[in-house]
C-alpha cells in the first residue's frame, strides 16, 4: 500500500511540476493576458477549440518574449499561417505591393468595462 501511495505522490508531483513549467511559457502567459479571440479575423475561442489559437510573435523572433506580451498577438491557425506566408514572401521577394497593408483595427478590449459589468 505504501508503494502505491509513493507512486501516486510521484505522479502528482510530476504533474504539478509540468503545470508550473507550462504556465511560465509564453503561450500560457499570452492566454492569460489576452482574450481568446483571433486578432485578425475576430474568431472567438473556448476551451474546446483553444488548440486552434496560436501565439504569433509580432517581430517574428521567438526568443523575444517580454512578460508584458508586447511582442505577442493571438491568431487562429489560418491567420497565423497567412501572416508567416506574407513574412516569408517579403524575405524572399522583397515588397511585392506598392500599397502598404493597414494594421488590424480590431480591439478586443474595446468593450471590456461593459463586459465586466454584465453579470
């Protein structure tokens, strides 16, 4: 019986360590900072489909992870792929258009106060 308990304790300790390690990662930090909404297409996410929401590094440097989230934006898989395709084309071919693309205008915090007051 004591062997089973120590095995269970070991499994629980490993699970707790794994959770703590993951919570320090930039994905988990970003998911705590930002609403679960794609910054481009405004698709909303729940726990059920959260794996389809990615953290995009705005400057494309995956080592640049400030804790304030200033280099992250949440994008769905499709918008994230599109963003990286545009970046790869820019690197490979240079600018292919004369018109500068406008930045995303969606603000997920626009009605934050109203949403917090809903109960």
